[in-house]
C-alpha cells in the first residue's frame, strides 16, 4: 500500500551541478546540508568541472536539497544549473551517511 505521507516516502535521485562549483567548498557545503536534512549517499567533483552525486532519503528532504543545489550552494559558488535524473522510490537507504568522494 502506498504511503499518503510524502514526508516518509524514501526517494533516490542523481544530480549534477554546473557552474563555478569546484574550488569553492561546494562538496563540503553539500555534505553539511544533506546531513542536516537527514539525507544519505555521496558527492564528488568530475573531470569536467561539475559536481555529481546521489541523494537518498525522505521525499520532502530531497525536494529541499534540490532547491539548495539549484539556487544556493556554497557561498562562493556560482550555479548555472542543476540536473536531476534516475529519480524514484526506494524501500530503504543503501548508505548510513552522506560522504564526500574523491
């Protein structure tokens, strides 16, 4: 039976953030915000100058994180756009924490 409360529906989403997002503590701030929202998974830099990652957690927290990734970021970042894909419901989170990958 599907849950009627989006707050507790677990979701996963992959993201990629474009713009000035490397060398501006973007991963550190992303880790901090995700942990604050109770999200799990990871974030890392790419060779193309973007930041990619995966989110897992309650739908409302994912929604908040998406807004943060699109509009806020770290204080010195300049976000051009954030793309999201592979979104869907999950039964449980695969990771215990949110981590920075190198």
